[in-house]
């Protein structure tokens, strides 16, 4: 057992690093720029016991991550960006007091966790967009019809982007129904 309490922020500059094993330490957290480890494929942060409680938001930028072990920690919630980890195939979250995602989702496996967190991320983006629109143009959203027209337009763009993102295509087919004028 080591007694590392933190990883130096300089570790985030090791962009060619593909494996990081920091299990059996006393890590309290990870550097905020941890997502810069763009080549990281295997990450073991298990057994940091009562010390490791959260992951940085940049964690979702680890797009090449395929194996992740976070077992035996005190993580209550995965970062909202977690659903972006498309290449993740192996995930161990055992012995964490997880509330987000709920344990019934975790028990269904890695694909269920990624799907749940992706949907959560999209819901957050939608809510932020609605707040932004309301703040920018309060008159334009004052009637239900105006709000609906703007929302349909935004949802159309998001759904097209999402289909392309999930299918791996840069260009995705649009649903003609979403392009109809109300």
C-alpha cells in the first residue's frame, strides 16, 4: 500500500500515457485537468477507501478509456460527462455509496451506466439551453407557440447531432417530421 494523497498536476501533461494504476493509495481526488490524458486506456483507482470521493468533470474527456476500476472508494456520483466514454468496456464500481447513477443501473452493467449518464448529460444541456433562451429573449418565449417553435428547432438540431454522435457518423439523416413547421 502506498500513501499517495494526490497526483501531481503534471501527470495531466503525460498525453501518451495509456495505463495508470494508482490503486491502494489514499487519493483524495484527481487533478481537474485529468481529462487531458487523451491516450489513457486503462485506469485503476480502486481501493483508495474513504479518501476518493469524486471525479473531475474533465473525466468525460478520457475518450480512449476502455477499462476503469473505481471499486472500494467513497464515490457518491459519477461526473455528468461520464456518458461520453464510448470506448469503455469494463467498469468496476463495487463498494461505492453511489447515488448517481442509481445502483439498479450500475448492476445492469457498463452499457446501462453509459446510456444513463449520456441521457442525463443531454437533459442537463437541454435545461441549460432553455435557461439561456429564456434569459436572452424573454418576449420570444412568452407565448406557448413561440416557445414550442424555438424548442422544436433546438431539439431537431440536438437529435440530429445525437444520432450522428451515437452512430459514429459525422452526418446523420434528419427526421423529416422534426423539420415540419408548426
